């Protein structure tokens, strides 16, 4: 489904501020895989997500999605087959537009543009059916502007919008980090439900070791622009957060106490 071959990305190359964000990354994600990605700050996690989504173009290497080379395609050109939910609940939705208007935009991705009204009665019924699965009561608030929703409700809506057209790849970029524990857990369960229901190929970046271990069937560790560990489901299922921290330190060859904070 996703193949990244020899991808390298450098910022401010040739200057005193040069930063190698990704070092010849090679990664293959099979259809239906749910991959969690963990690593300390500056490891290259967000750069990797931006390379996959089209927000950044690699300096070297290729990105292939479902057999198609998308390396040089921009973010808007990949929107039909890449869905993304960001850390900030304010991102991914238009706060000054209503719930139904936001959903109409998501519904229209990849479809032929027409001169018909953006929100029809048929679409409203479809939106209500999809909103019911969020268990947030949003199916009765289609005319409410998204800016009036709570952070958890907005993140739930963002998740629904990102998966509305069943994308080839779903990217979750620390999508629970800005929420309180109770709301974060609700979004985690909703994520699990939607991914399983639609069998979505998913990559989730997280700083939460328990999330990384409890979700998905594969775990990647990144450090200084490289993937230093690739842990399969069988091994991951037996690990605890302390085991994960020790594996991270062993693979890196050094130990820093702040990782206990950065990976918590």
C-alpha cells in the first residue's frame, strides 16, 4: 500500500543551521497495517508524515501509494487518497463553517465538481448516519459552527472527515496529545473502531508509549532521522512501556533520562 524508498530530507542544507530530518528512509506498509511511530523530539516523525501527505517533497527517494508514484504530487493532489488528523483540534476543520458544511467539503474530495448545492437533504441524512457513530450528539447539530465545539468533539469530527471517503492511507499525527485524558481515551476508542470498520491502512505518531503498544499491529522507533527499530505485533503485544524505553535506549546505544519524559 505504502512504499518509501531511500527518502532523504534536509533543511537549510549547506548552512550552519543544516538539519538532516530524514536519512535514507526505507519503509513498506502493507494494506490494512496499523503502524504506530514513536521517538523523541526531532526524530523526524512529523517530517515523515509530511513526506507521505505531500506537505513536503523529499530531496531524494520515492513515495509510492497503492502502486502509484506520488513523490512529486502536492498535498492537495494526494487529498483523495490520504486522510490526516492533526494534533491541534483547531486544524483539519473550518471553524466558521457549520458541521454539515465541513462534512460536505470532506465528502467532495475526489469527486467531480458540479453546480449543485453543497448540502442536500440526501447528504444531510448521510452525514447524520456517520455522525451517530461518534456518540457525541453531533448528528442533531448539523447547523452548528464547528468553532463552538469542544476540543474532543472537533477531533472526533476531524477523524470522521479524514476517513469519510475511506482513504488509502490514514495519518494520525499525535491526534490525542492536546486533549485531556478522558477525551483522549474516547478518541482512541473511536479511532480503533473506525480503522477496524473500514480496514484502513494507518500510521499513527504518538509520544504515549502505552498507546504505541496497545494500538496497531506494528511499532516503529525513530531517532535522528532514521528508523532504528521495527517491532512486529507478536513482540509488541508482550512489551510494557519500560521494555519499550529500554529497547529504544539499547538501539540508540546511549541513555538519556529526559526520554522518560519525551516518550511518556
